[in-house]
C-alpha cells in the first residue's frame, strides 16, 4: 500500500487538452509540473504555469477567471510569479490542494470542473508560444555524490586499490555549489578559462578548459525548510521536498583535477549548471516511489538520524534518466541527438530525504527554493555511466558518434540533452521535458 497515491494519479484520467492524452507525452493530467514562463516576445512579467500536453496553464489567469476556491485559491494566489518560492514556502497541504484543483479543472468526466471554452482559451498558452524561464529563485545550491557507482568509477581512476573512501557509506557526501550560475534549459554554456596543470609540467597554465564534461543528475527543490539550528527529522524530510528537475552539473575536469585538493570543486563547476524548466512535484511521482537502495551485505545500516521506516520502504523514486549528444555537424545535417547513456534514480545510495535530513542535521537552515543535486547518476554497467569522464574513461575509451565523430570530452557546439521519465504497469507515464545546453567557445 502506497499512502502517497490519491485520485490525481488514476491512470484512467483523461484531459480535455487533447495532447495531454497522447501516448508518450511527458505532460498528461497525472503529471502537472510547475514552471515559470512568459509569452514569447512579451515585455510582461513572468507568470507561473503548469504544463498540460502541449499547453501551459497560466495560474494567475486561471485564478482571475474563478477556477479555484478555498485552499487552492489561496495557493494559486502565491503563484502570480515570477518564481515559485512563495508557493514552495506554503508546504505540502497547500501544494496538494492546488494539485487536486488543477487535476479536476483539467480532467474530463466524473469530478471534472472543466471550464467553458471561453475561459479555457484565456487560461491556456500554447507551449510553442511560451518562453520557459527559471522556475525558482535558488538561494543555495548543494550537490551531493549519492551514486555509489559514480563514486566507485571516479574513485577507481584516481585510487585503483581504494576507490570508495571510508566515509562514503556513512555520510551523504556533498559540497556547497554556486546558486548564481544555475541557468535554465536552453541557455548557452560558455567554456570556462582556468588554471590547469598539464601532465609532467613544472607549472600550471591558464587557458580554455580542454576537458569539458556534463553530469546527469536530479535536482531536488526544497519546500518550507527549517529555522537555523532546528534540524529536520528524517521522518519529516519528505514534507520538505517539493519536487525535482533535471540537473546538468557542467564540469571542467582539467581545472577540477588541479584545484580540488583539499577543499573540493570550485571554478571547475561554478561557471554554469543547467536545470530543466518544469518542476515535477514529489506528489506527481508518488506512484513511482519505491524502496530505498538495497545495501549489499556487509554495508553499514544508515545511522538512526537517517533511518525512517517509510523512507526505507518508499523513499526512492523510479525515474529513468537519459543523456544524448548532438554535435554541430550532426545539427547541421539534421541528425537527432545520439543517446549516450541511460541510468536509474533507484541506483542512488541515499534517498533524497536522507540527503535533506543530513543537510539540516547540523543546524543548517534549508530555505524554500534551495536546490539539492543528487550527484551524477550512474549504474553498474557501461551503458549507464552518467558523465563523459566515466563513459570515455578519462579519455582512454572515446565515445563514437553515428557519423564517425569521437568524443573524449565535449567540443564547442556540442548540445547535451537530458531527459527523464517514469513508467510502470498500472500508472500513467510522466516525463520531465528536456534539459538542454550547448557549449559555446571560451571568451578569448
Ligand atoms: Ca555533480
């Protein structure tokens, strides 16, 4: 029995927005992800919207048209834009009330509060006419390292005899990232210039990174959060998780290799991180909740402050993630992005609730709109390695692209496209849309 599932997840629900019923759409009526947008070319302020099929529902317009009452109206009133933060601060009951009202507004049949055609025309914007913007003002960004396969692969390149450090299975490892350079899908990503130490050289050089990489991650968006000094118990952590985006933690491996000791990544990762524009709510993902990672025999059990029965039985999410690459040559010839790898969020060693509870356990205050990255999501097989560093094994096994090109690391003009979706018998498939970024040449 999954207590997180409710009527909004019913696989039989259909929408009067026809495209929301299409096979393979990311945005059926069971999904209802939140984002920020404005009409293309408009000078107006951004609005908060909800993706439905090939349309965006404008929450402010729907509120003004009388589509919501009670708690849902109160919640929608905090979604006038330009970002989701005031709504995130409201917490789970308000998020749920608005989701239920949206589900009833957008569905057909029993329980529907379908609007008139006139109102429908006023509250929907075709997605092709919408410019998607940063959905959240991110106050703080923390990136974890929760894929044991990624940590083992990367560790084995540098320490073949001892790939996993002794703290890994006890502490959700993370570092504080840079919030100001988090950008939304579609924004160009400029190759950074930085200090590197060439093999065998006596002194470092400064120049454009020659080892640009992507990292395939999930980003968790924090809800209410906690006061300074007041930790979030693990049993309450799920209530502070609003939802997820795709996250590309762009990494300059040559800059990273020289600068990372002893304090970890700095300029190698702070020049840009890309997120997808639609925040898929934790509630939408309820049918895809599953048991936490099964620790192999001999691994320590999580410490009590990271252990909760519900989190252990339903704290992981069955999300498939994919990364694809399209070079400038491929784009010019009209080729589609070439899929490089697929991995599973269930391969994360720690649940998001464990990461969140650990983050706050020392008294650090999480705030509405904080972004928590999962770390690169890699699986046990080569086909499931979530960054080029692993996939091309430090450049020693170049990745082949369909037209004969090879990649050890990213080149200028390369477009990296990440996608994710959830599929399961008896539930409606939902998706995350795209997280896209194209590498542009370093500033001379
Ligand atoms: Ca990362």
